[in-house]
């Protein structure tokens, strides 16, 4: 897969600002935004669009989700006239990230202007927000910047998150993925982000790297026994029944530390045992005292369990411990809105914006809540601000529709 930021060969890479002269066809699924939004931005840049590569097409953009390692394999699927244009150099093939550069969404130095908060990234990747946070905590996803505990992810992380989700769907456990990435880091130290930089496939429970010579296997090449990895990881994880965690005998075994309990809670969430995970978060608070982050994670788990009043109280506690915890303020507002306490929800969202005025998710949820309260004029200002901050958000179409109404 052509990774974000990488050049794709063929034709001439057009200089910045030259899209007005291009006829562009998009091939495959885009990772950074919807096809509709991308087409709108392309038209605004003065370029024309083709439904599929043809003789008049000058630029083909490969969506990150489907882009092959070799653009020639893409060109081979074109109609004869488009294939001839590619071979003659009048048609160029570029990666999705280069289109964002041409449109001014990403600088040439790869500093992302359009960034995604955890809820946005979760929506695009088809994952739970809490799962995105765990992946971020494990270093599988890398935030471009962080504002008051709130991580912001570049669009490259959308493809990475979707890749992780695909690995899980293919049958790999989180422990196996972690072990494989650690092995890759030892084997290929020059590769800093294996999930983003390598073309990875799963066969059975084996993670393999696809390169020009084929799949990397054993004998000087990489191949991992994930059945054995699963057994090794399972035996190394200190996941005890919660009655044992809470009633351990220190004369027989050392107590788990608060961080041990947090790790255990994350593993239990991976296994889908939310009730036990909530108990592990509570045990961590008992062992280590009140922590804003632990209360936040407990609130998230309680919310997923459908225990909204309990989640509300834990979000309140996280904010009491860290008043500028803007994501806790946002999630508190969402819970309050679901409980029908809309005026309090407005206060929570406005509180988040007091600490972080460019928090696009807070503008989005505040606008929705104000609409619910019939305060359309106030809502409109926040819909507009949301679109200014996040034109490529998965909720951008909803914002435009609300403004049109």
C-alpha cells in the first residue's frame, strides 16, 4: 500500500498550486476524508473531475485504503487510452497525501493542518473511541500534537487505525499484534512506524511484510508464530480474577501496583469484559489514590456499560482533579445530553471551549445541543466554527446540512 506522504511514480509530480490545469480521477477509497468532500475541494481549486481515468485525465489520485505498492499495477487496469497517457508521461499517479498537499491541507514538510480528535478517528476507523485511546497509549497511533490532554492525529493515522482494525478482524489478538510489532522493531530498526510504513498482510495468525520480492518469511526473512506468541503473551499477562486482586495476601504474592491494574483493565477491555475492566479501574484508584486519567477511563467504561449516571459522576471527578481536562468536559456534556439535561450539557461544552476554543468536537456537540433547545442562531455560529476547524470531519456533511436548513 502506498503510505501517506510517499511519492508514487509515473508521469510528473505537479508543482504546488497547479491543480487548476488538471483533470483528476480518484481511484480507490480515501482515508483522509469522504470522496464527496475531496471532489468539492478539487472543484474549488479549479480542477475538473473524471469518473475514471481516460485519455484526457492528467492526474490520478490513489486512495490510501486501496493503493498498491507499485503504481504500474494500477495503470495496467486503466482503459487503453489512459494507459498510453501514463506511459507517455502526460498522466501522473500520486498518493492521496500528495493531493492534500496540492490542496493546501498538508504542508510539504508534512505538518498536518487538518487533524482528527479521537472521536473523529474512531468514526473513520470503525472502532470505539476507548479503543483508539488504548492504541494511542500503546504507541500504535502517534498524535501530531496534544492540547490539554487531548491528542490530535494527522490523516495518516486514519489509515494506520484502519490497518489495526483489519488485523483484529483477521483474527489477531491485541497481544499478538504488540508482540509482532516489537519483533519488527528489532528486526527492522530503521522502520519507525511498521503499521504506517510497511505493507502488512495476515495469513492465518501470521503477520507478514510484503515487499517487491514477495512476502518476508523465515530464513533471513520475517515470519512469526502467532499461536506461540498468543500462548506466551497470555502466560505473561498478570490478569487475575478481581476478587484475587482486591483480596490478595501480601505474604504470598506482591500486590499489583496502580499501573499494573490499569494495564490489566486495558487487557480486559480488549477481551470485551467491561465489567471486570471497570472493577480493575476502581481497584487502581483504591491502590493509587484519585487520578484524573483513571477516573476518565472508568467513566468511559461505565458509559459503554450503559451506566450513564455513574459515568457522569466519574467525569465530574476527573474534572475536579484536573479542571482543564477538556475531553472529560466534552464527554460529560455528551452524557448530560443523553440524560436529557441539555442546559447542563451546554455548560459542559462551553466549559471545554473556555479552555480550548479550537476544540472542534466541542463546537459540534454544542451546536447539536443548541439546536435541540431551539436556539438555532447560537447553534449556527458553532456549526460554522466547526466547519472552519474540521472541513474533512466525518460529521462535516451534517454541519453543512444544518446550516442550509
